[in-house]
């Protein structure tokens, strides 16, 4: 097992960390019931150490009826029985920490489950009750209140309001089973601050904030007119006071936050990363960017520029539990990602997509800042086609069946090629069906193959951890020059080439003919073989030492 520096020895580890996203339900099944669990994760800690990651980000593992994959939380202080117990979570956090791997948990401040004790009490208490003030209950419009209270559109499509038998409507920007909380109510703020302390007390190193720009609402809940500023429920100024109070708690524990911040405005995005708010935020623009040299260079430049004024490190993400897997997306004619563009039957060239995904891995891992790896990316898994009668994602159903949903990137992982269901667990079929071809991606087959995607990720993460050229050396103070940790080199059309510190060079040929490598002393790693003349072929990346 590869040795990793003890967690306690690293200062501001999150600035250039490699963080692995664990979707527990699909990672590994320890008890053989077809659902991934904490026992499965604990059994695979040696694999994660060997992979070379610094932290694990767990999507929600709390008690949930799973109306939206666990993002409908019924109790933040209880582990869902399908995954295990609170004691097992505490043991997992401690065992991972002993191996040098930190834990990041997920918090969903915008909403809770309709099975949460607060919402059940609100339903029982009736219209006008104090219990309903914790949520957004309203009478409807129209002659008899039969119309929704406003014209908002759900994040999943359709009307974000549900009417009860007593005539009240309640707001849910996501699925019906996810009622939005009223963040103007002090009890909502107190509860979430207590939840943060609960998990920091149990040893977590950080918290990822889901839909971080949505919790605060205009109290009047007015109709939305495009172009309105401020927006009635996106990126409202009240959020910053909330996150400042959270930051004070995190600082007590030396914990960190990463926000899911979808905003096109760079200045407003950066506000969430001021020194007294969130530490980092997901770089979703880079993740959605097509496989195009000019567009990717712009995405990198824009990312570094918007982080520099507040001294925050960038984050680099190729995929997560919500988007089409990289191998599949990069093999399509449209290599970008847009929720609105998802459709059944989109053709893809997996050989091309895999070649590009390997190059993209080296590109993202070479950029200054932290990087996130979604489980299965290191195995080169493609998006799976889920039979329509097995789809569970509410996105599919709320679209009227036109959106394939997100289940295709959430299929349980293959661990052993010769075991039932590719070694995910026992003899019980997993909660989502694995494609018949899944065994060929199994971790045990890739472990000893020097040309596998797994071997590429392991070596890249090893070099990223041991080569001094990958660290920014930034202090984290605004204007400290951390953006200078990357310098672009002259390159031909379709080629990206840049240096980091200590002579490290990254070159990616996205669309050009085989290209000559810049002057260098040695080749550290390539995503694919160089040609016979030592040139970098198309859709290939190289790390060099000058």
C-alpha cells in the first residue's frame, strides 16, 4: 500500500487536494443486499489509499426516503439504515483519517424531506400555524386558490408547488418530496449550525454545500421576470450572512466548505469565496466545457481570474453524480454538457471518448488548485443505458419521460471481473442494473495493467503528490499572485501547453496533427503513446520536466 503523508501534517491541505467523490449507494456493497453501504466503503479504503486521494466527499448518507437519491434528508443525525449506522460512520471517518484520508460530508440547506419531523408537524398543524412558518406555505391564486402562488419553475422542470387538501400550497424547487425551508426563520439557521457542529465533532474535515445559491428567498415570493435583479430565489444577498456564520463554526474546528455554486457572473461567484465565507466552490463551467482547446483555455483563464481577487484556490471537476460520464460525453458530437440537452439514444464513440477522457484527466490534475474525481472515473466507466422501467431519477419523471435522468452515471461500480455483478457485493442484483460489459472495467483487471485507466490515475495522483511543481505555494491572501502558478506556452491550433512551477510542463493535443513536445529533460507521464517520431498525437496529453 502506498504511503500517504499523515493528515495532520499538511497545512491548508484543501488548496491542492485530490478529493474522491463517493456515492455510497453505488460504491461497494458490504452486506450483499444490492445497495452500497459504509461497510463496503470501509472494505475499500486500501484501494482509495493506493489510488492516492487526500479526502473523500460523501454524497448524503443520512436517513432518507430517497425521493432524490438521498438529497431529501429526513434526519441529519441518523445514517440511513440501508447504509449502516452512525457508529459505522464514526468508525469510517476515524479509519480513513488514520490512513491519511479526510472526510467531507454533504449538507442540503435548501430543503429537507417531506418525511422530516418538521414537515410532518407542519402538515398536521394546518394553515397559519407556527410549524408551517419553517417552510414556504401559501394560499393559491385564482378564484378558489386553485392556481400556484407564483410562476416559478422547478429545478427539475414543471411547477415547484404542491397543493394540500387544506388548500395551502408548499414550495419545492426540486422534487415534490423536498419542501424548501424558510431561511428567514431563526430556527432554520440554528438547526443547521447545530448540524454542522454535530459532524465536525465527529471528525469530518469539511462540508460540501448542495445548491448553495438557492436557500434564501424573497419573502414576498413574487413572480419571476427574466432579467430581474435581485432574483427572487437565486444568489440573494442574505446568503452571505448565513455563510459567514457557518464559516465562524468551521474555523473553530479547522474545517472547510466547498459550495455548489452555479453562477455565470464571475464577480458574484467570487463573493462566496471571500475570506470569511466559503473556502472553495465547484468549478462547474470547466466541467461543462466542450473538448475544445480555445474554450478550455478560456475556462481555465476565467476560473483563475475569478478566484484570484479573493485568494481562493480553484477546483477542477470533470464529472459528478449529476452529469454524463466523461468517457461517454467526450465521444459524442457535442462534447459539452447541458442538462437541457440530455436525450435518449445519443450516439457516442467510446474509443474516442476514452482517449479524450485520459487526456482530460492529465489536464485537470495538472491545473493549480484542488481536483475532484467522481467514483468510477478512474476506471474509465461510460454512461450506462438504464432500461426505462428501471429508472429511478425524478428528473426523468418530471420531464414527462423525455430526460434520461442521472441514473446512468450512478450505476454500481465493478470490482471483480469473475464475481456476480462484477463484485459489487453479493449475489443480489444491485439497485441499478449493471451493463453486461461492466466486468471488463473491473478494478481487479485494471490493477496490474500498466495501460489501464486506473493505472493512469494512480500514477498521475502519485506524481501530483510528490512532484513540487504541482503545488501553488500560494498563501491564500487576495492578490498573492497564486494565479501565476500557471503560465501558457506558445502552441499550435488545437493544442494547450503550460508550465507550472519547478519546470513542470503539461501539453494537451485536442485537435491538431501530431505536435512536437516543448524542450524537456524527461517525460513524466503521457495519457497515450507518443508517435514514432516522439510527437504528441491528437487527443493525448503529456507531463514533462524541463
